[in-house]
């Protein structure tokens, strides 16, 4: 029980923390406590003498503090539970909607349907990865002036690879040469297998020998959509080398990329450069033919108009 006697402090008190404000002359004696903390809560005793009588006064000081917020994370086989907890002596507490951000801090959404502050996230949905923020307040601001006290936790994606948005579906290659197809995937674990069979032969494993290798890089960053918000994510580049001669001008392939959680597929079409050149030549000749036809048509119309005018002049001269 800290106490002050008149304008004097108890010598056991920390003199750098406690001050006496006042004097006997103006009959005031106020105790000032600097940097008030939870340990300063309790009873305070003031003693003073008036008309040769010692008078004591007791004051009980309660401290109001913002809540301490914590998140309990529980991992089950298919889901992750996030429980928001608030503790402290100054209730009641009001829980706000959870906030979901990307790993880089971009706001994605507020989650309104969390029951009792508990959030249930499906592990195999990449959109449920990122930073989740629990927010609680009790009407008391902290030393930074914030009403909402926050706690955040990082949730990792635990599911099959996901092909990012800007992967190209069309690739060019020579009929008797190497075709390099590079695709980018977002994954939570190391790639365990890659395959790119022809679509019409994807059930025939012997036809997947066109893939002679793949390379993986951890250097790319591309976009994925998280609940209608475009978010930049780290990705892996998987490069396929197709070496078998293509008998057709174009061919469809299905890229299959797997990790320990499962697989994802992405369809591509490989078109021969000869076919593209033929298409460009055909387009050029088509445009040329159309221009010639238009020119001939215009000349014919001009010739007809001129002939009609000449006939009208001849008829007029005869009259």
C-alpha cells in the first residue's frame, strides 16, 4: 500500500515515478504517478495533520487496459481452426470481423461469418492462405491511440499446385525440333512429378516419352485471384522440353504438375512455325486478293459512270 504523509513521500516509493503536487499553504496535496501500469493498481494511503489531528484517507485505484489478444491455431486433416481470445480485467469485449491479407500485406477481405470468433479454413483451397488478423476492443485505447487490439497469424496453403494466371496456352515449335514449354505454378511444397502427354494419348503412358526433362526455378512472382482480389504470389517455373517430331501442324498437350498434396492440370497447344508462316502467307494473299478485287470493282464503276455521261452528251448533240 503506497502512502504519502503530507507533502512527503514514503521513502520506499520510487521517487522518479511518484510526485507530490501541492503545499500546506494552499491546503492541497495531490499524488501524481508517472507511467501508470497494471502493477500500480491498488489502495493508496494519504496522511495529513489538521488542527493537531492526524487524518488518514484511503483511495482505491483501478486501471483500465485494452485487452490482450491471442490466437489459438488447431490443425486437423482437412481444415484449420483459428480461435480469437481476449483476456484482461477491463471487459466486456467486442470482437470485430477477421481481416484476411496476403503475405505481402495486401487486403483481401473481411470475414463476417466467424462464429464466436472462430474461423474455419479449408486447407486445400489456396485462397485461404495468407495473414489472418483477429481484432478486439473494449472501448479503451492503447498507448498508440488504437481502439482495436490485433493479433495476426500466418496460414500456409496445403494443397496441390495451382497454375498462375498469365501462363500462355499457345506455344510455337519446328516440326522436327525441340519445343520448350515453361509454365508457372504456385505450390506449398516441392514438386514431385511433371508430365505433359498429348491429350488424345494421355491414358497411354508410353506416349509421354516426349518429355525428356524439366527445370524448376524459385525466382518468379505472378498473380492469382484470392476472393476476387488479384494477389502476387511466389511461384515455381516448370520447363518441359518436347523433342519428338510432330507429324501434325498442331497438337494439344495437358501439363500435369504434382506435389505431395495432389496434382493440377493445364492444357496447351503447340503449333508448328511452318503452319504459322503458312497462315501469315495465306492472310497476306487474302488481303492482296481483296484489295485487287476492290480496285477492279472501283475501276469498273468509274468506267460505267463515264460511259453513261458520254452517251448522254451524244444524245443531247443529236437533238
